[in-house]
C-alpha cells in the first residue's frame, strides 16, 4: 500500500506541476513562451506517465487485497468457536468495506481526472502551432476551468489517500 500511496502522491505533484506550467504559459507577464510551452509539455507527459504507474500499483493492490481477504476467509472457516467466527467475520467485512471504498474513490478520481487530462492534451495540441498572445488569451477561460477541475481531482485524491490510510491502520491492527 505504501508504494500505491507514494505513486498517487507523485501523480498529484505531476498534475500540479502541469497546471502551474500551463498557468505560467498563459500569463501575459511571462516572456519566452516557447520555453514555458516546453515546460508544460514536459509536465503533461510526466503526468500521463505517472497515471500508468498509478494504474499498475492499483492493480497490484487489488490483487493483494483479493489474496489477503481470501486468506482471511480461510482462517475464519478454520475457527471452531462460533462466537469468535462471528466477531472475526464482522471485522473482515468492515475491513473489506474499507478496502472497497478505496476503489469507489479511485473511480470518482478517474471520472474527474480523465476529462481534465483530455482537455490538457487538447490545449497542448491547440497551442502547439500558435503561442501568440491572442491565442493564449483565448485559452484563458478553458485553462481556468481546467485548473478548477484539477482542484476537484485533488479532493478525490485526498479521499483515496484517506481510505488507504484507514485500511492500512485497520490491517496493521489486525496483524498485532
């Protein structure tokens, strides 16, 4: 889980850097638009790359969770005392519900993140051939909207991280 959490935090930093780079690019006070555009492109590619790293970590986490809960189910089936079996089943169900909330939050994050990234790539494509002040000014409302979408993504990311922490704490207590 720590690798998954770290990759998500890295993804958020990359996304933040892409948004900052884009806002610098459209700022009328900034000079050397070509360098700023390259910075934006670099951050956009880094963000896109990090999303694949996050996907891989989440897939691994899902597999590990499935294995963990399968092992826990086997342990419960091996218990002889019904009262202990009921208590452990309740604990397992609570832990599984917490684990499932991670993926519910991940889905919410994806639903906010994908359109934002699509817009960022469209902005990059649109600006590739024309970094004039007029063209950059045309992009300002879209960049503002995209920055707001990034804030929404960050809220979802915080919720994912909170659920990971919650599950991690619960699992750590179980192993004591």
